């Protein structure tokens, strides 16, 4: 037996199990860890739920060879569940390989790897998840594997809903609005949710261009000269461009059925489709995305001639419509009271467009260098630092201003210290007290973290920490990086339910997402690379799916397709995971940065 001993006395070694006893150890669900793995130069932490003390071991998967021994950490109490946890910290062990954690007398964990680029598959898989969400395209076996399927929803004959009617496009007018991604587990397409999704993926292209150029996701466009990540973004961008009314610049809120489809494959869902009312939030999100896309696409003008200029001109036109219609908030009830047919699909309603104004202004200003956009709205209305989400995109503006700080006009550069203060304030609030938490992650410090789509909360926390790490000189930068990685650990298994929330990754991963193709395709394994919404304190009340066993906020999760409140997938949840995993890969690979504290 090859033992590397750390933190355990010679006397304690006498208590360790022999090789024959190791083999008898059962799988223990109480040991929670990143089921994909760890970087050799990164933190490596597993968490054991229960009052277990003494040694732990890192062991080969056949349970025959102990390669590292340590001592479980002090007891911590999870204030949400009142359960006790202990950590197994094996950060000092760096030998590449596949291993399990063994707690003598308790059992062994799921297997994990230690190696360079250990999350490359996660990053690529999560990006590829968007390919599986494409509308209007056959997915052949060459690119989709066993999840190949016929095209659904060509959307070349879409009706103008009465709420969206105009002089040039009266109700019932047929328009073409193809491409784009299915938004979530349903088959509709929503501009607002595409907003933050596209902003996040475009930001990855801006922040890590060299890494993005090397990513091969095996999609039909992989042989061209445009990075696969950007090619995937373009599939949705070209749909979004069709959602702007060319007559006035306003943007339709969504393209949708009147009601949700059943659990059928895309090509079997053939209900009439509508574009529904223009809204100021959709229009401003559109303006922000197109202004940012113009910057990202510009270097590829030979491959995409004229597209960058078109995006910018359409962004400017959208801004003008929003200025003329600042109160055009989407209100589905009011629409249904006035028009037929009633629309009952996702609303993406917002009570205020203040944050969308800030994001659109920042993106247009950064791209055009026109101070008029910078001064058009109050970019810094207060000291709040809200985490990005589809109804709250303000921090996306600050990310852009900070990342492009050297290119701003004198007016913008004057405020850069303030912008960076927003980033560090948010990051510091996230890491405060995280080292004392039961799972030693930023995610889960409060029961309020466990909302609908909490997995995206964890991923967006990670992005906020990475932005502060990259774009500020805070003395806490190393902590920001450490806890960004810890939140990826959370998503991949180091959490209160022990699931990896990413389909296809980890031995105990989401298997039954609320996702129509995964339900209807007759294939046992779900479509891979899709991030489940994850633990949601109110899920049982919201979807009434039978099977929930607890009301403890960080444990309310059900891996069942009827659990749309805890187990749906969505593009705005996948996007921050793509950014988080890809950014960490780029940082540990391209820049040879240690991801340990």
C-alpha cells in the first residue's frame, strides 16, 4: 500500500482500515464533493454530512490503494438544516488520477478525477447544451449522437398577435422568425431571457478570446473560422434580429404558442405561433445585446460581412423606440383581457426597466464611445449591487465598463473607480463568512439563495467573483478565485442534496429534467450538458409534483420531470455555468494560475 500521510499521527495510522477492509466499504451518500474532479493546483474539499470524526483517505477506485490520508475538520452546523458537517481537505494531494474518498466505517464517495483541464468537458458540454436547444434544425447523429432528432418549429410562418399589431403589420400578418434556442423545458422563445443569456456568452468571448477560439463543440459550424461559442451565439442572435419591427425599432417580447405544448418532441409540436406585444424591457435587452455583439463580431468581418454594423444600427434603433415608449412594460393579464387568443406561456414580466436602461446605455456607450448614451440615464443610482438575473441586469453594465475601461472616453474613465467599487463590494459581500459555512461555499450562506433556478444563482455568484478577481486590485482577489471554484464544486455535487445538477456529468447527476425532448425521446439518459434549476425552497408548493420529502430550504429538490420548479432547464441557467467553467479552465490553463488559496 502506497500511503502519503499528512495530518495523521503514527498512532492514528494503526486505526486505519487494511486493504481488505477498504474493499468492503459501501458507497456513502453522506460524502459530498465535485463528482467531476479537481485541478492539481486547486483546492480539493469534500464535505461529510453527519457527526463523523477521525481520519479520511484518498483511495484508488478499486479501493485497494490509499494515496493520501488526512483528518476530518471540526464540526460545522448548517444553520438552514441544523445538520452537522465535517470537511475533508486534501488540497495538498496533487497526483493526477481517478480516486474516491473513504471515511473508515462510513463508506466511500463517488469517483472523481484530479488532472489539468478537469472541467474542460463541463465547459464544452454546457456550451453544446445550446446546440441541443436549437430550433428549426435537424440534429443528426454526427453532431447529436443518440439524441439526434428532426427539426422542430421552423417559425417561417409566425402570426402577429393582436397585441403586437401595427399599421405595417396588422394582426394576423405572417412573418418569418426562424432559428434561436428553445428557452427552457418548453418550446417558446423569449427575448428578455435571451438578453442575459446572450450577454453572458458574449462576455465570455470578450474576456477569454484565446480560450474560446480553441473550444471545439462538434457542431455543424465547427470547421469554419468563427469560434464555436460565437457560432452558437449567432444561431440565437439571428433569430433576435427578426424580432425587431423594422418599421419602428420596437422588439416583440416573445415568440410563442398560445399555450405550452405537451411532453412531445419538437417536430410533433405544431401549434400556431405568435409574436406578442413589443415591450421596453425586451427592446432594451435587445439594444444591449446587439451593441455588445457588434464589438465581439467586429474581428470576424471577413467571415460575417456587415453583421457587426447591422447589429449596432439595430441597437441604436431599439434605443430610440425605448426612449419613445418608456412605459411599455409587458403585462400578460392586461393583454389577455384585451386580445385573443389568450397567451399563457412564460411572462418574463418586470415591474421596472431601470436596470435595462443602465445595461443598454453602458453597452451602446462602450461600443460607440458616444457620451450621450453615458449621460442619458443615471448609471449609478445607489450603492446596491444586485446579482445578475433576467429581471436584474444592472451589474452587466458594470462588468462591461470595467472590462473595457482602458477604451472608454474621459467621461467614463472618471467613474471607473466607482465601477470597480461596485464589483468589489458585491464580491466581498459574497465571500464574507463563507469559510464558516457547512459546505464552505458562497452559495447557501442564506436560505434566500434557494430560489427558482438557484443553480444560476450559484453560477452568477461565481461570475461576480471572477469579474472582481480579473478587473480589480482588491487584496481579496485570491479569495474571489477560490470561492468561484467552490461554487462550481457546489453545482457538481458539493451541496446539501449531493447531486451534480448538470445532466451527463457525475455519477449522481440530474437524470429526469423537466425538458420535453429528454422526456419524449425514449432515451434513458437525458440530453447532456443542461443545468437543472436545482434546489428551490418553495418548489413543492409551486409545482405540486409528488415526491418531495422535506421543507428544509437547501434540500427541496426532486429529480423528476414533473418538478418544473426545481428540475427544469433554461438557457439563462446554462449560460453562467458555461462562463464559470470556461473561465476557470482558461485561468488555470492559459495563464497558469494556481486556483488554491
